[in-house]
C-alpha cells in the first residue's frame, strides 16, 4: 500500500485549522465520511462528496469550539488505514471540556481517500479496521 501519511497529516491539519477545502482535497469527489461526531440524527448515513464533508465542518462548528485532533499512531490493516489519536474540544454553549480518544479508519482508492469512519475509542476503531470490507 502506498504511504498515505502526508494525506492523513493534511486531514489532521485541515481539521485543526477548520479548513474544509484542504480536508476535501485528499478525498475523491464521490467519497464518504462517517463521523461519530455529527449534528445529524444517530444512525445517519454520513456525509457524501466534497459538499457533504464541508457540511460536516459546519455541523461540528455548531457543536464545538476550539476542537483539535492529534494523530499518535498510523497502521495499515489489510486495505485500510487505522489512525489512533486524541480529540480535545470545548462544547459550544456550555464550555464543557472534551478530551477523548479518537480513531479513524480510512479506505484509500487511488491517490486519495474513498471512505472513512471516525470512532470515539481506539478499541472500536481497531475492531472496525479489522472487520471485513
């Protein structure tokens, strides 16, 4: 598998900089993002395409302020990338501090990413990365 570290670091940086255009630059036009953190109803179908991902940024900004992620570990698991890290944030309105594990599972297609999921625990991300595609 190609080395996607640079693209994953761009995801981190664009999330931390609140730059949706830099975020979508490493995703295919028909990509899917399925975050654990969403203003949408539980069980939603995720965010599709670049415009969907831009909408996700808006949703996150409605819920959180000062939200940041750090990437601590990147591993290949079959045809997926497993990324483990932490998220810190402050809930908008209440100011409640958030400091939690975060895990991403990303499926590349070509030079960019095609599908991705985020989880609020390393254990769940590791489980899902190992699950059959």
